[in-house]
C-alpha cells in the first residue's frame, strides 16, 4: 500500500518515472491509511453538503463488492470503501490467516467504479486501544451464524461501529449474502443511535448460481464445481416451500448438499426474515427465508434465499 502512496506522489512530480509503470493510475482513487486523513477529507465533504457513503469490506474484491460500490456511488457524492481484514470477527485463527489479501488488485478494480477513497488502515488505526463496549444482539447471536461462530457478531459490531465513527457516513452499504449480518448492523445502528442509513444490496452470483465470495478463491476445482449445488438446492427449496414442512425441506436440502463429495452442511434453517426465529408452520407464515452454511473442504460458504 505504501507503494501506491509513493507512486501517487511521483505521478504528479515525476511523470517520466510513472511512464515506466503503465499499469498504475491512481488519479481517481485516493488510498488513505490513517484516521486523520479520512476524517479531514470527509469533514470537508460534509461541510460542503455532500452525501458520504461507506462500503465496508475485507478486500479480495469481486463483482459482489463492486455492485455495492456502484450502488454507493449512485446514491452518494463521496464514496469511501474500507479494506480491513478485521481479526475480531474471526473465530478461527486459521480462517483469519488464510483469508485472501489482494489489496493492489482491489485498488485497481475500484478505479473504474467512481469511488473516491479507499481506506486501508493498519490494525492500530482501527483499534488504538481495547474496545470495552459490550456488543449484544439477542437472539441473532444464538441462531445460525451466531450459534456456529461464537463471538463473530460481536467482532462485526465492534469494527462497523468503529468504521462509522471514523468515516461518519450518511449511508452504509451491505450485501444480503450476509443476511444475518444486515440484521445485526441494523440492530447496532439502533442500539447505539449511530444515525447511519443501512442500505441492503441483493446477492450477486456466479453464472452457475454460487454466491460470489472472497472465500471462493480458496476452493479447489472440484469443490468449486460442487459448490454450485448450494444455490440449486436453495432454489428447489423455494419451489417446494408451500408443499413440504420445514423439517422435510431441511432434510431434503441437507441430503442433497451432503451427497456431494466435498460438501457438508453445517446448518440449514428456515426462518422468519425479521427475527430469524425458526419457522414451524410455513402455511401460516407471511414470509420465510432459507439460510445455510456449508463446508466445501476447508472453506466455509454461506448463502440464503427468501422463499416468499
Ligand atoms: P466481505 O469483504 O466479505 O466482508 O464483504 C463486504 C461486503 O460485501 C458485505 O456487506 C458483504 O455482504 C458484501 N458481499 C459479499 N459478497 C457479496 C455478494 N456475492 N453479493 C452482494 N454483496 C456481497
């Protein structure tokens, strides 16, 4: 990242130097690493009456992330994309260490989106001192992702609240691929009165239906091919959702996914989309969502689909 900052400096003063490195063009995107720099820029924008948008990410950007960024640039005058692999939301050290980090490529991808700022802070800028706040999200923490990743949503709450404090956006953009996370962020905003509008963006998928995810980069060839079964099964569950009981749907989905050599269901649930309370009787429900986490080899994938 230092590399980018140095080159950005050179690009104004030493054009001949830049010509040797034709792939770099940082004119449109500023890469900032300190809280002071971001706050300076954002406070100038806010004073000028501009709408500020934030897209929090952990990098390894794909079209799912870029769709969020496009939504942000359409709705906001200044769009900040943060790239920070947040250790407090990982409940497995191995998962944190293996998480893909491709910042130089991420910055290049963002150059075509209209986003003006990439905030890529080191750890101590985000967490200069230990955060003693308690982050509690009630039943959201005990169900599905909350139950299977102890401490995960507390870590998500911690980093998002901190990013909101630093960037002070009017709007923040999150993907519905992480459905439970969107509910957690809405709860966070409400509990701490953060005054940020949370915009939820539909899941972007690969041509075979697999939800785009940075973790897809870690899949082996066969795992990747089999992973498409997750969405196929979600679609089939949606089609059957008025005819079968939740238990039968869950059994069907689990058997279909587990039949793949490299896939193993961690959970498959059918729940109320607002509370995530499991649904017992689909006939009397107004809305329902199916949510799943699946291990593909060592890689953990999540997905969901609104049933009705
Ligand atoms: P991550 O970098 O995985 O923390 O994701 C950053 C943001 O991008 C989160 O709000 C995710 O929900 C969102 N996101 C990730 N994958 C997708 C996708 N396939 N479609 C839409 N949004 C996504």
